């Protein structure tokens, strides 16, 4: 077991630090480019992966699918959302969830990589183009402000709750 004062051989060289979202975000905001790859095994294609995961998010829910909620549950899109909120230009792969948010108002919010072997070249080209990074950052921040804030998500939740309550049948009286 690792921790303060531990002398275990498995802990040698490890420094245990408390998790702090503000400290992590403070470091991420200074990144030139954010990376948000997906893990798609060679035996799957994107269509198969999407078909397998779609049911995890829809199940018996009678409400319209909330794609922001769906994407927050996938690691790669969730990471992309964090970079977008911070205005860090992000590179994503061509999996279904990140593609849903790859542009906003006709402007790209991320750089989409369609083949694994071009990641390095794509990142290098983006790093060499501060103008492209600035444009991506501005679009990402606008998208995040319009869709990813807690205020926007709370409004959506309240609207859906009100819709459910309006459609509900009146309670039966036992008298």
C-alpha cells in the first residue's frame, strides 16, 4: 500500500498527490494542442463500435437522446470536451461521438484524424500553425459556452423534466 511514510518497494519513486481538477485544468490550459484518441481495436470498425455502444446510452429512456451526455460518457469525447472548454485546440479520431461535435456553425471545433498513421503529421502541422490553433480555440470556446456549461445543461434537464410532467397522467385518487 502506497502513501505517506510508506516504505514499500512498489512505492519507491512514486509521489502520491491529491487529485485537484483546478490544478489539472491549470496545466492543461497552457497546452498548445490537446489529444483525444479513441481505442478502437483492429477487429472493429467505426460502424460496429457505434452499433455496440448506442444501446448503452439509449436503453429504456423515453426522452430524446442527449448527445452531449452520451459523449461525456466516452473517454475520448469527454477529453475533447475538456480541451474545448479550455480553448485548447484538440485532435480527435474519426469515431462516432467526437465526429458529432467536430464543427459548430460551419467552423471546425477539432481536427479529425481518419487514419492512425497520420496522427504525428497532423499534430506537427497544427503546432506549426498558430492561426489555425487560434481559430479552433475561438470556435471551441463558443461551442463550449453554448452547450457544455452547467447552466445550459441545467436548462435542458429542467425542460425535459417539465415535458415529462406535462405528459404524465393525473394521479389516481384513493378516496
